[in-house]
C-alpha cells in the first residue's frame, strides 16, 4: 500500500511513525514533511497548501490513500480535488471542513443537531453586536468566523475589550474575510479536553481523550502557543463524558450533516469544555490536533493504515481500533522566544540518546543541514513517552527531554500536572 501524508509538523511525523509500525508498513510519502519524516518516508518538495501540485503528484503516483494533516488544505478543497481523480482521502470534503472553517456554520449545525454549546449570535455589523453585548454577560467571547491561525478568539473581560475586538474584526478588517463575520458567545467555565472521533460518514470510533497545554509557561501562564504538551487519557473525560460525546455530540452532528448531503469522513476533533453545566462543545476542528496527536495516535495498538482506509471507504467497524492500555505524555521543546520571534539554525543533539531511553521524538520545526538536524521552527520537537500510568509517563518523557539540547531550548515542566488533581 502507498500512502501520502500532507503536512510538516509533529502531528504528521507521529502519523507517519505510527503507519510505519504497521505489520505490513505502507510505502510512505510526505508533502512536505520534516527532518523526522525523512527517516521513514520520502519527503516531497510540495507545500501542504499547494493543491494543484499535490493533485499532479497523486495522479501520477496513485497513492492508495492520502491522509491530510492540517486544516487549510481541507478547507480549500484538497479532499474534493483528489476524489475527483478517483483517489481516496482521509479527511473531509470542503463542505464538511466548514465545521472548522466557519465558526458560524459550526454553531448553526450544532444548534440544528441539538448539540450543547455556548449560547451565541452571529454578526456582520459591529453596532448591532455592541448593542446586544449585555445579553451574554462578561466575560464574553468574540470569534472571527474563518480560519485565523488560532488568533481569532478574544475572551473579553469587559465591555470595552469586547467593543475593541468587534471593531478590530468587523470594521478594521483585522483578519480580512475571515473576520467579516463574527460569532459572539457566552463564556463557559470548566476544563478543556480534546476528543478525536474517527468518522467514515456514518460510523464513529472515539480515540481516548487528551489535554493540551496552550500557555507558554508553567501553571498556564504566559502567552498562548500552538500547544506546549499533551497527555492521554485525560481523567476528566470519564467514560460517561466519552459516551455523551459519542451519542449526544458526534453522532447527531453526522446525522445533521448527512441530512444536508454532506457526509463527514476523517477525524472530527471535538474541543470540549467540561464544567459545572456538563459537557459543551467549544469548537470542532476537521483534523487531528497538535500536539494531542503525538500522544493519541501512538496509543493505537491496531494497524493504523486499515483504520484510516476504512474511514475513507465508509466501512469503519466497532472494535477496529484497539488501544495500548498505557498513559502517554508529550513535552514540546520550543525555540527561545517562542511564541514570539525566535532564532533558527541551532544544531540539535541527543535525539538518539532520548530515543534510547524509550521515548519517541517527533520533529515539528526541524530541517537537515549537511547531515545535521537543526531547529527551524517555534515548536522544534516533542518528546513522547508511555508509562503504566500518567506519573510514570511524565517521568519517562522528562528523562528523554533531559537528553536533548539546542541553544535556548525551553519546555514546560508541568505537563500533565493538572491530571493529578483528578486522580
Ligand atoms: P476556539 O478556537 O473556538 O476553540 O477557541 C480557542 C480557545 O478559546 C479555546 O480552546 C478556549 O480556551 C477558549 N474559548 C473559546 N470559546 C470559549 C468559551 N465560549 N468560553 C470559554 N473559553 C472559550
Ligand atoms: N492542540 C489544539 C489544536 O490542534 O488546535
């Protein structure tokens, strides 16, 4: 079997790595990949958003499956373009990817499907939005409708902050077309969890819940990042929460989309808020999360390629996904200054030594320069470890982290600490 993976982050390295562990490993290609995927796959010099070049390559090489990592190409119609050539894709169509690509669409689908989510309204006019702010109380949440690279959500503590965010998006065009419409919604309390639902259009298999750590520094302080670490399983996502997610969130959304003639296949990422009011959906994403993938995907014990292919072909079956019964933790090593500006080109040492301790090192922002692995991104790499429980997995991950060095590297020291409050 021949598989093409689209993307270049830690998520894609983890997907490629897991596919390479299958009993009959597929022949792997990655567009564009990174220094980590290069060891397991043939990296192609094609950008993840270059749909014409991806389609041209795929028409010529006929992969049995294309697995799309990031949201941008899905929202731009990559799955549709490949399927039009008779190729199979793990990832939703452009119409289904709007669950991530348009927050207004996503909320409207949730409402129609009876899925619990924050009370909301959609606006294109700032004066009207401002006039109705009091209906939501404070803090209030203001969201750009479209893709805004994780920067389109403002939690406004005061009326003044909310007005500024609305003017910014609706009047000053801060996010261009992505912010020409906004969702205003009530603020929800609680703890967040990420649940990945594998979908084939009708059937659903949930993977174990994970928690991400968005802030740059320990104790959830500092600026927001793409994610500084993750762990699974998340004790807050009890079996009851998981059953609710499947029965009251994912299945109703698939039914509602099918009613509209939009089958959803691929992974539906449910960003949940679990609090005193129960489980609510904060957002849907049309792809795996990063860095959650680096703990969740390695936790899959069954062969991975057949599962992904079954999703693409509409024949996902209950029990197809077996799991390792272990906890997993991943800790991101970032460049100095991240998430602000950061230097590039620092040589990285100790990756092999970290792997010798039993860790898996997934590359995110790395490149090969004259045979040497160097840092070229903000999130440089992430170190994943298993353990019989979360404590053991944490210790194992930090043992691996201790082996890896590059100038100015920083990581959080408290990944998974919030889980211990529930144990
Ligand atoms: P989103 O992209 O919609 O998930 O929003 C990004 C982040 O903003 C989430 O992961 C939450 O931390 C936070 N957030 C979004 N919506 C809400 C809400 N209604 N209440 C509280 N926090 C929220
Ligand atoms: N880790 C959150 C995300 O991938 O959006």
